[in-house]
């Protein structure tokens, strides 16, 4: 192998212009590949992070009706609701939940029991479907810290009696200003419709139409609107001090809850985020596929450069073949030339990608509002480096290094030695020659076996 590496290094240094041309192309390809992986990781972290902060926590405690909803439904946790007629069982299950959380308090960082429901917001001129969200002081602070609830106008006085916070998009669309009064209609736990008036005391930033449907108010106001007992909740988000233990914690909690009744269930974010994990994985692969496709086009271009270079070096390879090098060894030298260049610029691209991540890490890449922002989990993407992607990128670059010289390298290796020494390249079907050689080798092997 040392001999092959020496020959490859010599050829790389011998033709500096060709090396620079191929090297620049490889550098651009490597940076694009690494950065596409980092963008995919950023989208993945952003979407899953937003889901964790707003919907699931590390462990979700939901009512049993959620288990009947397809796991691929992205909003299934919002449909969690109790059956009022099973009040005794419900209260026992809530008590068991509290007992478990008290016993395992050293593992729990925070618990938010969300009070949510659907309703209509009526301005007198317009009526709009809304998701009403009751917040405790602690949960409101948490959502602000995580950037889920970003006030653009007004303040947190919506947490006082009969105050609400609506989206800036809804305020613009329905001509609502801070200080105006709106009416909210919602079904109660008993089954009838309740109607109350609230003053808009704050506006929050929304990035898409879907994000603009939430109406935030205090937990006490929401309990009154839904005519719901204070011990009840629609779902509970549990945040652990060690999120990696979510699956184990959820399994133990679910077993504890179902040992008495099955009205409350627990599931980890690994299970509940199936839809989002699938989407983020698809988006990451889509970015990577786009870059690999571009690299495939680039490889075709490099193949032309390699073909011209190999034609000029036919005598060299003819001499190697004449002194005993076989076709595989000759091709290995050609492959190593591209592969060594790939490794060198792979390292350079690795460093360049880290610099790009540091540069874009604070503000990210702005993608805009609307459907794109909702699909990507925000208005900007912050690239994230994952060390495991290095091995995947290295595999892609190895394939790239093999594909680029494949056809011209094989055509050269299957030339006759005399033609190579005379630099008289003949039309040769490398695949056809390989098939003929394989058939010949098979016949020879059978003859030896018969003897």
C-alpha cells in the first residue's frame, strides 16, 4: 500500500493546476455536504425542541382517549380530555399521579398541568376559531424563556382577571387593538356552552396562521370559562433533570397509573413525537439528497478532467502494467489520487463548517414567516454540528472518490499494455471485458476442479 500511496502523492504534486481545479471542486462539495447535515440537525433540534417545550415535555400525562388517536397525528396531545362522568376514577388517577411525582421529585425539574380547550373568539364583526390556553404564572414564565410566547405589544397583565393575549396576526386580521374587548365561547366540562368577555392586554408574535390561533389567559380564567374543577387538567408536561431518562420514567409512571385504572396514561417524547421525528428525518435526508445529487453532477465534470489526465499518462500506467502491476492495482492508484485529495479538503471543509456554525449560531438563517416557518419550527434555522455526521460524510466522499474516476480508470486499465506504451487508446468496454474475464476465470476454475 505504501508504494501506491507514494505514486498517488507524486502524481498529485506533479500537476498542480489539475490538483487545484479538482481540489477546489472537492472543497465546495465537502462544505455543501457538511453544511446540509448541519442545517438538517438544526431543523431537527428546532422542531423537536418546540414540540417538547409547548406540547409534550419529556414525559406527557394524557387522558386515555389520546391512545385511540393515530400516533402520526401531530396534534394528538391537544385532544386529551377527561370524561366528566368518571369523576371518581379521574380524581383517584390524579392523586396517584401526584403521589408518583412527589416520590420521584428528585428526578423532576418542572411539571405544568395545562388547561386547554377549543372555542370561538368574537369581536362583534368577526368570529374566529381559537385554541384557548390557561397559564399559571410559572408556565407563562417558562414559555417566555423558551421563546414560545414572545410579546410584541402590551404586557403580562393578561394573567390578571379577564385579560387575554392574542396573536399579532389575529389582531391585524380582525382589526383588534390592545385594550379592546372580545367574547370567547367554549364548551364546558358539563357539555354546555359558556360565554365570557375578556380584554386584550397583550399581543404575541406568530410566525404562521397555525401559530396565530392561540388565545392565552390565566389558568383561573380558563377554569372558569370551561367550568372545570381546579384539580383537572387536559394534559401534564413533565420536564426531567435528565431528559435522556424520559422513556424509563414514562414506563414506570404509566405502569403506576394503569395498575389502578387506565384513565390517565404516560408516554415519553420518544413515543409521542413520532410524527415530528419522521418529518425532521425526511427534511434532513432531503437536504442531503439535494447535495449528493449536485455532487453527482460535479463528479461527472471531474471525470472529464480525470479522463484527459489519464490519457496523458497512458505510458506511465503501461510501464506499471509491464513490470507486474495488475489492473486492480493500477485502478487503486487512480482512486487514491482522488481519495487523498478528498480527505485533505474533507478536513478543510470540516473546519469551514464549524466556522459557519459559529457565525450563524446566534441569529441563524432567516427563512421567513408563513407555512415555511411552521414547517421548519421557526423563522430562522440555526445549524447544529453532530459528530456522527462526520462518518456519513466520509462515506459519501469515499463513494464520490470512487465514482469520479470509475469509467475512465477502468477503460485505461483494460487497454492492452502495448497500446498503453504506444499511447494509442482503443475503444474498450470495461464492463464487457470484466464479464469475459469472469467467465474465463470460472471455466478455468471448473477445469482445475475436474482435474
